[in-house]
C-alpha cells in the first residue's frame, strides 16, 4: 500500500492514436513516484485509421473502439471524462466544461484535428467527417442510411 502521495502529476489530454500508445507503454513500465491521469471527452476512443475497413464492411464498429475505462484501469491510471475547454499554462492547469481545473507537472496533448469543410460544395449525409471522433459516431450506420436502407 502506498503511504505517500506521488511527487509528479502527469496528464494525458486525449486518449487517441498518440496518448493511447503512451498509456500502453506506461502499463509496461510506469514512471516511479508519478501519478498518471488521462482526460478524454468520451469514455470510448475510436481508431480512425481503421474506419475505412468498417465502411467496407470488413469488421464491425466495435473493433475500432477502445474502452478507455478498462484501458486506464489496466494501467492504474485515473480517467476523467469531460470536455477540456482551455489550458492555463501559467498555473499549469487544464480547464474543464463541468469540473474544477486539473493541475499537472507534465502534460501530453493528443487531441487530433478537426477538418475544415471549406470548399466542400456538397454538404449532405454522404460526406462523413472522420474527425473529431465521437462516442455515438457509427460511420457504418451513417453510411448505410445515406445510401438507403436496401443496400
Ligand atoms: C482513414 C485514416 C487513416 C490514417 N492512417 C494513418 C497512418 O497510416 N499513419 C499515421 O501516422 N496517421 C494516420 N492517420 C492520422 C492519424 O489517425 C491521426 O494523425 C491521429 O489520430 C492523431 O492522433 P491524436 O492522438 O492526436 O488524435 P486522435 O486519435 O484523434 O484522438 C484524440 C482524442 O482526444 C479526444 N479529445 C479531443 N478534443 C478533446 C477535448 N477538448 N477534451 C477532451 N478530449 C478531447 C478525442 O475524444 C479523442 O479520443 C489516419 C487518419 C485517418 C482518418
């Protein structure tokens, strides 16, 4: 049983392609005297690189989704599920939509990107944005609806 608090607070903002790998490495070799906290706006992360395979019907959506609750628990990391709305670099704190700020000693930011739709003329359901990922986002269902229910 640990009797003292860890000296260092390490925070991973976003648990997608980048930070999920950090979490995996942490699981194999944690940094001594440090506490790891993961922050994500969803409790499930979608691996966008495999979405074309979902759309092609090669595998179900569940195959590209990572359960962050289980992943963090297996690495003995804390998980905070909330939307980060800002970064206070002077005070070294993450700012949230619906909870108090989270202090950190070290922060790794991996929140991906948001594609622009500028210049895209046709804005209908046949155009799917792979980013940002969302928990409810099921590209396979969305694509089938856009094609019509008989396909
Ligand atoms: C079809 C496809 C194929 C690709 N193939 C390759 C490839 O072969 N090689 C390659 O290097 N790259 C590839 N990429 C690009 C790669 O997927 C991205 O570069 C990568 O996902 C970015 O990693 P990330 O961890 O920064 O973000 P993401 O993997 O997008 O994860 C970001 C996470 O942060 C969370 N988040 C976002 N904003 C907030 C917020 N405000 N508060 C809290 N949480 C937040 C999201 O929920 C998400 O879980 C591909 C992309 C696509 C779409």
